[in-house]
C-alpha cells in the first residue's frame, strides 16, 4: 500500500529557507491536527516529504524537529516518525485554587502576605507620583464597584498590582501576574451574597486599602508593612468565616 502523502503546498518552493521550514511545519501540523494523520500513524519517509514539498532534506529535518519539540511527533530510530497523542494541557503554578477548601484559599493568602508586605514597604520609598496616583485610583475603583454591587476582584487585583509596580522591582509584578486571578480568591466567591457584599464589609475593605495607600503616600515603609499585613491577615479570617458559614 502506498504511504499516505501530505497535501502539497505550491507556495513552499517560493519561500526562503526559514519560511520553507515554517511552511512545512504549518502544513504537517494542520494535517495532524485535522486528522489526516491519526495518533500512531507513521509520517511519509523523509525522501517522500522532500519530494512532496519540493524542499531539501535539511528543511524536512528541521520541520520534523520543530514538530517533535511541540510534542506532535516522535522519531524512532530505524522505524520512522510517528504521530503522538496530544499532551495534556500544562497546569500553571497557582492556577488551581479549590474554593471548597479553606486550606487552599489560606495557602494563597499566606503566600501573598509573605511577598506583598515587603512590596508595600518598598513602594513607600520608591513609588513615583504616577504610581502613587494609580494606587489611589485602583482603591477608588474597588470601592465604587462594591457600592454598586458589582464584582470587585479585577479591580482588587489592579490595586495590589499597582502596589507591586510601585515597589519598582519587576519580580513582584511577575509574581502577581503569574498567580493571576488566583491571587484574589474572592473572584470565585462573588455573587454568593452574604458578608462580602454588605455595607460593613465594603467599608472595612475600603479602610484597609486606604490605609495601605496612605502609608505608601506618606513614605512610611513600617506603616505600609503593617497595613498590608493587617489587610491580608484579616482576609484570611474573613475567608474562614465566609466559607464555613454562620455558626449554628
């Protein structure tokens, strides 16, 4: 039986070498993903691919190497190149937070506390006027959304990211960006009503954010540390209370 052949691309011979490789990769990838080559199938031989795409063996080898790096194929010595099953999506660190487990929420908050206390202290001594203004704008946005009964997690993240930016050490921002939405567990809890949507809760969160912003604006690293510690430690207690529900 003849080998299954990939579909030809008439544009391939007209491209420079770098583009030739990319074109062959794109064509084979499309046919693998599209099912022309199923998992476990053997790709046509190097000679057949060279003929099909009208390119050199070097181009084919580089294209196969790219597909291998992407986890789509596996060259087997003496046997050929075979199509692999798609890899399971990689779970990024900090992206799995089980809101049904108090321990999972608290773990995130404890980690944030360890990092963000120092970020706040550095922001108090390093922030620019523009960064200070961004912190206050984010604080005001959280308060306004909460008073309107709108979700606040995104604005809350903006506030904490603004503090991290004001530390003027890019690693703090990279840390928060890596955590993403998981750094504000309330994103998964909003809309459930209860304590976190009450006027007293809104006032409490606003006061804590304002204290952080004021300490940074007043260039007081010790006060900034204390304000951030108070905010995140308080959050831990509030999530314990919220997730456990009212006492019977």
